[in-house]
C-alpha cells in the first residue's frame, strides 16, 4: 500500500457509505453538514442516508454539493443514547441504525457510519455482521495524535467492552498490528501494553499474563513488543499500537479530548487579554491556526470496529460537522483500501502463528525450581548467613505428629524423632537464633525508668 491509500492520505476512490443520520446529539443537521464537507473534498463519494425522510430531504436540499449523490431511506425509529443494548436488540429493527448496518451486510455500502449509542451499535453489528473467525471480542480502535512519523498511534480498545482478560488483550494486540500495517503503512509495528507503570511487577495479574503472551508471539507475528507503557506515552513515539481494555481506553480518550479543548481555550484567552497580545496573535496567526488544527480532537474523530465481517465507524455522539466529516473521511479511506478483507487475512495468519508460538512455549521444558528442603540442606559449612535453625524452620512443613511429612511442593522433611546434633532444638533459643524486631530496638533505646516519687 502506498502513501496515497493510507489513512493519512487525502485521495479516496469512488465508494458508497451508509450513514445513520439520526443518532447524534446535534440531530441530522450536523450529520448532513459533515457529509457536505466531506463530499466537497471527495467528489467520488456517494451516500445512503438513513432516518426520517422529510427532515433529511429538507436538509440535503440545502446542500447543493449533495445533489444526486444521496439516497434517502426513511425509517421511523431512532436509537437514543440512553437506550439499553438488550432493548435495541429486541425492538430496534425499524431504526436508522439497523438500516445502516443492513446496507453493509447486503453489500450495498462498503462502510457504515453512525454517531449513535456505542453499546447498541456494537451489539447490532455483532449480530448482523458476525465476528471474524478466531476473534473472541471485537474492539474499537482510534487514531491518537503522536510524535511518530505517521502522526498517529493506534489505540484499542476505547469502549467496546469494559473488561478484557489476557487472551482478549492478546487479540487486541494482533488486530491493532493489522490495523497499523494496513492503515499506517508500518511494516513492523511496535506494541505497548497500557499500565500504571513500566516496571514488570506493576499492574493487575491479567496485564502481566497478557504481557508474557504478547512477548511470546511477537516474533512469530512480526511485530515488536516494547513492554508496559504509561499514559504519558500515548502521544509519544515509543510505540505504534497501544493496547488496553475498553474502560481504561475510553477514559484516556475523553481525558485527552478534554485536555486539548482546555489548551485551545486557554490560548484563546491569553491572546485576547491585552492589545499587545492581540497584535502578537495577528502576527502568529498562521502558526496558531496550524497548531489549532493539530490539537483539535474533532479532526481525528472516528473509531473503527475491528474483528467484524464488515467495517463500521463510530463517531462521537456530540460531533459537529467537522467531526462527522472526519469520521466520513476515515470510513471512505478504509473502504477504498479494502481494509476489512486485508484485516481478516492478517488476523487469520497472525492467529495461527500466535497459537503455534503459545503452544511451543507451553510445551517447552522449563527448569524445575529446587525445593526448600534442598536449599536448606545444601548450604556449605559455615558459608550461609542465615542460621541453620532458621532455615530449617522456614523450609520444613508442619509435622502434625508424623515422623515424615510431605510438603506442598513434594519435598519431605527429615525424621522428626531425632535431629542431627548440629541443629539446635526449637525449645532452646540462643541469642543468635532469637528474632529481634524493630519495636524491641526502639523500646530499648527510648525507654527510660520513671523516677520514684
């Protein structure tokens, strides 16, 4: 794939998109305005618009650029933001969201775009489009602005499922690698696992297991695993794919968007405060405009549902015309590159290689750890710092009245009836075997006898 067909390119071939015009917070007006913006830059785009027919026909008639380029399909129902996915699954057949997905399922459109309820959209997409073979849980991937040469990092999951175990995180990594290869033209992407720290001992148990699995399959799947990454590494050039669960990813995504808006507002206030600052803003207008576009979260709007037999792009529910145009541009570029078919092939290949690598890692012989009894009895004469009696007490399991007891690790203690003469008895506590605590030391140092009255 050349630069012209990557997600960062500007050219888009002729394609048909299925747009749910009724799911956004701002109504169909913002969706139609976003379609007009995208159509002005891409003359080959065609749209199948789903929603209330009278309203959509009136809105489209106001945009001359959309003339003869839209097909309106009227629907009666609308999936609201507070609707439960289970309710939508039972009663959402006549909604605009259902109609938009059906257009992709029937092959009339290449990609579906919706600003509606995320949970309902994912549930409906999984039922109608079905998951790719080998994928347990689909994920939502987004492009995060970064210092990389492509200008973006791929982060997933950002809201498809709030929970993810170690195997799910491994699948997210494999799908993210395929997305980075097909979308960002990266031959060997770098994968990082989002955690509270970069140290190996930090994080939940499933993150540690996932890190081991991802590292084990990295060479077989042809990508580099950089280990754990922190939240500050999201916009950095340390990795190309950031893997996390849906809860953490969604919180990070919205936190980044809020921070970008705050920086933009603070810069605006600073340059409007005094007449001199207004003159400085006028002189730096071109640079400030470039910076504003770079940090504007609306221009990177759109998350892709990975792991389905069809491409679905989820836009933010509060997206305006600029945000909807960005989501439509992303959908058009994915459709023009045949992204979904490439992704399915990549996932099938990487799943097979990953399964083989995991199986080889599980069947490989591992050196057995020595038992505590062996560690306690193989110490050379006088070379151990810990007294033999303490090593005996730490390594010997309870006897429970028997002469020889087997421990949990399979090691057996020596006969309890008679001990070697060089091992002091448990009942005799000599000064060098008596444990000394910090409280005893402070008591001896700080205690003073009370004077008699």
